[in-house]
C-alpha cells in the first residue's frame, strides 16, 4: 500500500472519529473572496459551511520564516476542500477569505497548511490559522 493511500485512509478515519453528533467538530463558515468592489472593499461569494476541529486560544506562534505572529484560533478541516473557481484566488482557501467560527469570532487568515495528495494534487486536509 502506498503512503498516499494510507494518509487518505487515516484522514478519513480521523474525520469519522471526530465528527458525528458526539464528536469535536463544529461548523465554520467560509465566505470565499472573489474580488474587490469599486471602493476597494472585498466582495465575497456564497458562504460555504465546513465541519472542522476549532481551537480558540491566543498565543504567540513562530513561523517557518522565523517571524512571530499572534494566533487566536486554529481550524482543522479533516478532509479535502473543493476549489471556489473564482479568478485570481489561491485555491481552495485564499488568505483573503473570511472565516466565521461558531463563537462569532473572525480574524485574518495568517496561514493555510496542508500536505498535498500526489494523486489529486489537493491537500489531504487543511489547518488554517487565524489572527
């Protein structure tokens, strides 16, 4: 069995174990950025709901480039996310998207991580850091 297949199965199992009615996943709302209006205000597409593991906790995080940021929330979506399809976006989650947590908190997207599946060329799962 190849490593990619094992990771896909592991992520699917993690999704199954953390989801469901007594799991730890909450619904997050992602408003995909699709451009700027006449006054340079962001324009968002139709909101997309995702089940995710959400941890709201403020602390200083050191990034891979050595810089330090204040992280206020971590969101893990334990499955692939479909691309939005709008032009000039980083798909499927653009740093200009707006994410609203169950608590109502929203903050700038500081980082989006995910290991790319060599078969689908999309991340197996996502970790999104909000500031």
